C-alpha cells in the first residue's frame, strides 16, 4: 500500500549498515495539522538512505511511503508480536 503525508522534519538518524547488502536510516516527521501533533517515524533502506541528505531539521516535506507489517514469534516462549514499518521511497521539500 502506498501513502503520503506532509510535515516537518524533526529527527534524522545516521545510516546503519546491518549487513554488506542491507542498510537503513530512520527519520521522524511531525504532523501538526491536528490539535495533538504526531511524530511519525519512517525508514529508508538501501539506496534510498541518501534521500534525506539535502534536508535539515524543520524543513517542510511530503513523504511518499509504503506501509508494511510482519509477525514475529519469540522462539523462547512462542509469544507473537506484530510490527509495522513505514518505508519511505520519496521525499520532496515543500514550499
């Protein structure tokens, strides 16, 4: 599923090299269009990690992203947890 949202860049993390073929970078965008602002964390992966290099904290952006989810089973006790990920694939500076 593909979505987009607008907001201000709040946090830009460093690129983490998970393996030789996989890296990721997290960043946070604040949506303050409602009474209670929401800080939304996105991730960039592989060759997309550099998409946020030219942006600075406070920049107004529109982020295009995919929503994905997965199940994880703890091998110790077989408990099940679910995780959601917002995978950004395009970031455009607005204004």
